[in-house]
C-alpha cells in the first residue's frame, strides 16, 4: 500500500511501522444487552475522559475494564476516526489493554488508515503496530464476508466508527452487512456508540425504496435518519436482519453518556477527526444530506477543494444566477454566494468551475434536505437535461426514490418534492421511535 499516513511513516525508521416494504411491519422489539460493571484496568496511555465531555461508548467499555471483551478473540471494525478523547486509536488502546486479545482489524471504505479516496479501500495487510491482519470488508457481503470473518478467527466483532447522520454514508451499511453475516455465523457483535454530528431530533427526506437498494442504502431508512449507530444497529437487527436471515444477530451495545438528541457535534466537547477524506468538519456533515445528492449530477460537489459539499459548480452554469435563484427560495438558516473554484481531482481536475457556496448561518433552523432539493431544482433549471450524470441511476440510488428526478425535470420545487415522500417518512419516524436510546 502506498501513501501511508504520517503516523505510520514516522515509525518506519524506528521500530516497526506503526414503498417502506413489508419489512417495516416486522418486529419492533429493540435489542441490546445492558452493560456489565467491572473493575477498571490500570491507567495506560489512553487518557480518562475530562468532566463535562460526552462520553462515547468506547470510554464506557474502558471504564468496565473491557469486561465484554474478556475471553474473546476480538475483531474491530475501525478507521482513522475511531479514537478516544486523547485521539489515540481505539485499536491501539485495545492492543495495550491487559486481558484483551486483539485478533483482527476490519477496514471499511477508505480503509483502516483512511488513505484511499471515495469508492476505494486499502488491501489486506498486516498492521505493523499491533501485528494483526487488517481485512478489507468494503462492499463485502454474503458468503464472501462470512468467509473473511471465519478466516480471521475472531469470536467477537466490535464496531466503532463515526457516522455523519446521512443514509448514503457507507459505514452504516458496512455495519448492516456485518450484522447479517454475524447473525448467520452466530458471531456476537458489540456496537460502541458515537454522536450523530448533525443532531438526532428528527428524521427527514425520502425513505429508501427497497428496489433502489445499493451500498449507499441497503434498507428503507430516511435520508437524514436522525439516529446514532447503536440505535441504527438496534433497528437493523430487529427489523431487517431478522427478516432476511430468519434470526437476529447477538447484539450488544454500549451507549454514550451525556449525549442529548438536540446536540450537534460542536456541543459534545469531543474533537472531530475526519472519518473520510472529504468530511473535514462537522459543518460538512451538516450540509451533506442535501448536497451529496449532486454526486448524481454533472456538477462538482467540491471534491478536491478545501470546501467539499459546501461548494457546488459546473463549467456551464452562471453561479451568480444560481445563487440568486437559491436565495429567492428563502430557506432559513442558509445563505448563498457565487464562487469560482478549481478541483484537484477527477473528473473535474484542473477545470475552472462556477457555482455557489452553500453557507449555514443557523444550524438550528437549517434544513439540509430541503436546501438540497432547492439547489437541485434551481440547478436543473439552469443546466437543462445535461444536468444528470449518466442515465440518472446514481441519483436515484442516492435519493432512494425514483420519482424525484422526473419531478425535477418538470420543474418541481422543494415543497412539491417533499410531498412525494411524506407518507413513507411518517411511517419511518414512527418505527424509529422504538429504537432510540436517548
């Protein structure tokens, strides 16, 4: 593997490198086993949690002396943002912890070290820091995934990755696929919870039509799901895993302490570590549910700039006209200005683009989905039929609803589009309530 991060490179010269179909009427019973009390292990380089800070699931695990892991060969699904409050990798913490047998590491999209761009993962290799094999499980499903888990020799799988709160962010579907495999293998899985960075007060946007299922949406949940990863795991297990495999996974969760549904990431006193290369800040996560839909268009979403998903543009659009049209729509909590930018990555590499900057002025009133739909509507009007990427399939999969694109072609605005998914969203909101932890 090339382009190893600085942490690994620095150690090379010393010691070793470091619709909602019938599934939604299935069981609504929440799963999860209460945490066990245990005597904490002696302090290591992994720091204690400062007072007043939201305590993530991993820190609760450490306080228990890693009791749920004892007697197991542990495998961890983790990435570059899987850190404790001192920014130490949880994998390193587990490797150092007395009585914990770390057996394997599993990397999602972008890889365990986060060195790969979107749509790619790091190959299987040995982690120089722990000596464990790092397995590539990005997009792996079914027998292929089960064979990887069996080959690893683990007896317990742990998931601890920071989500962004959007259905098409792929880490939750790695969790979903692993839960399916664990259910069939009889392999227990422990999910360590982390904040939803864009708050968890409500769900919004279209609910995935199962006919459009892909790795940017396996199951019918809302585009902005309003849940934490542990809450999603409970929902997945009770409704979808049991429906598809005929049984639930043996699921345990460790919730956070101090997190409230109305919190944005900035309210948690935690440090943001980008969970993927184009998710540099919590603000990026805030706009992502709406602006990521432009991945299904001929427009750039600002990849290869310092403002991914906040900059949108095209070589064939007048950004001033677009920004004015978006401003006229009058959505609260946001402002628009025209920008010129040049991407440093394909497919827009070294191309001067004109577009707009979607700025969030009030995160409490900002609606990313409605804003995204307004930008799509006004952008489609300016760009004409060439607006869509390819045959439109990518957009339909991201959106999760095949009716949205034809409506945009007809000039529909955001309120008209929202009416399309209103009924399914109400059903998802009702379902979701049974699995909330906070």
